[in-house]
C-alpha cells in the first residue's frame, strides 16, 4: 500500500518530465528567401521544412519568410551568420562576399547547361566549396538552384552583345558578374533585389537579369518589354543554416537536416525545369517580346578576354577543372 503513492508520484513525475521535454524541444526555425512561396525557392524551402518536421517528429519545424520579408540576400546571409535568423535559401549572388571560393561559380558562360552545372555543384568541386562555408560561420546544407540568368529590358531587343551596349542593368552585388557584364557593353548597377521592381518601374535602370522562375514570380512582365534568352551565367543557390542551430543537433538530426536539404534541391531544380519549359509561353502571354535564339557566340566572344582576369583570381586550372566535368 505504501508503495503505491510512491509509484504514482514517480510515474507522474516521469510523465511530466516527458511532456515538458516534448514541449521544450519544439523549435521553430525561421527560413527566409527573396521570391514568392509558389516560386522555385518556395517549393524547395517547403520540401525542406516538411522533411525536417517529419524526420524529427515535429521537434523542429519552420516559419517561412518569402518575398524578402527578412531583407535582401546579403542581409539574410549576415543574419544567419550572426544567428538572428536560422536559415536562408539564397543565390550565390552575395555569397562571395562571405566565402570568396564560391565566386568561381559566378563566371559568365562557365557552365554549358543545367546538366553540367548540377554535376559540378553535386560533385567534389561543388561539395568542397559547400564545406568552406563552415569556416565562415555558415553551414551549407545543400546546393539548391536559382537557374540560368537571362536579360530583360524596357528599351530594345537584345539579340547580340552589341545590342546590350549602353544599357543600364541592375545586377546582383557580385563583382564577377559585373566584370563579365561590362564586356557586353552593359552598365552594371548593383542593387539589392527588394529594390529592383521599383527601379524598373521608375526607369532608374533599363533592365535586369534573372532566371525565368524569378522573372515569372516577380511579375517583371509588368515593367519590362524585352526578354532575351541569353543564359549568360548560371546562378546556383544554397540552403544555409546557422551554426547556433547546427551545434545543438544530434548526429541523427544532422542527417535529417542534410537529407531534407538534398530533397529540397531536387524539388527546387524540378521547379526551375518546369518554369523554363512553361514560363516563356506565359511571359509572352503577359506581353513580353522574347528572343529565343540570341547570338550566344557574340556574348562568349565578348567575355573571352575577361577570362584572363578570372584565371588570375581563381586559377586557370580550377576553371579548366569545372569546364572538364562531363
Ligand atoms: O537577382 C537576384 O538578386 C537573385 O537572383 C534573386 C532574385 C534574389 C534570387 O536569388
């Protein structure tokens, strides 16, 4: 008889501890990105968030902040580094300011096509750079994708590099892009993405360059007449986690997070494929005049001399190693 109350108390205490543990372990992580929830970044981020919730029995979940709600990509990377934001799904546009090794991927006309780019990012070259993020207080979970960038503007069709000459184009805050675009005769104007729509609307810049999923989801057809499928540079993206969160994860949870990011990459890339396949017709319907057969050689010829500078900065052997991936 005397044992019973003791057992009851013990059971009660254990039950309360379990409940408190379960409640205490519920962590909601903030993930930010620049485009809409329906866009490629939203699709990838949702797959990631669903997978970590499932894999940790809801001990971890996400609150998503699309549409630059937490700021531009540079600001978000900074916040993840500081630990005031948990996650970002971002292009490499501003990443080179934190991890210089990533800048090599921003060289115009480095990648032949999606297959080539994805093989490099998922292979030893890309994975080495992904690991380098750790040395800068950032945990790179997986390369996702923004896509090949194309030019839009409000002034005239761009068919060859000579047509680009003199156009004031918003670029990412990325020195490699800017150096490359100058060789096309463009006047690059770096600007955080949250300011771009208004700048295009007000004519502060003539144009911008972004992948089809961004042109679609950001409704640039409302403020840009001409789209040229230049595919002048591949824009990788990456899911980055704050080391504050990473250091608290068990090994099993770390695997859940990296597997979730790998699944996000697959979904995000599929959305890029789908938008590339269907988005051009949509943009035409919305009134854009699209040059689907630009003179790519004229752009490649224009940028060729800049490769000597890129080789000095990154190493000719490193550039050649990327180009050699089949
Ligand atoms: O142009 C940019 O800044 C980027 O491509 C964007 C739209 C923020 C997506 O990564």
